[in-house]
């Protein structure tokens, strides 16, 4: 699928970041990092690919850690690594709020507080 079409279908804007994530496909646990995040999903940069449609359990390394369910929507090889686009699924209102708080904190960490 054309990457531009995928980007244009997004319902929410993604925040570029470098944030640790632990994920499991039910067989193995992996620790990689998040390339960007939104309230609808995130992009993982990984050493090994996953198949689109793979269901994951993600643990975002917030305080306290946040565990959510997700599904792999696309995979793209970039150099010797892979970009994996995942969509959050079945989020509770509390999980949605926590993701918004994580994004807010990452934004201010990256861009600095206006109150400095």
C-alpha cells in the first residue's frame, strides 16, 4: 500500500519521539523503541519484522508502565531495521487518557515548557 495513502488515512497526528517499548506477539518479548506516537497508535523501529495483522501486547515504559493491546498494520524495511506501524485496539477510557498524558509529557520534554 502506498505510504502517502496510509499517512492521509490517519485520524490523529503523530509525535516524533524516541521512547522505549516492550512488546510481545504471544511467542517472544522484544524491547525496541517508539519512533512516533499518537492516540491511535505508534511506530516501532525494530531489528526483526512482524507480519501485518499480528496482535501485540505493548508495554509503554511510563510511570507506572501502561499495557495496551495493538495490531500490526504495516511493516517497512529501512536499512537494516524495520518500521512497524501498529494501531491500538480495545482501549479503555483510562488507557486513552494515559496515552494522551504520555504524548503531552513527551511533547514538552522534546519542545521545552513555555514556562521556563
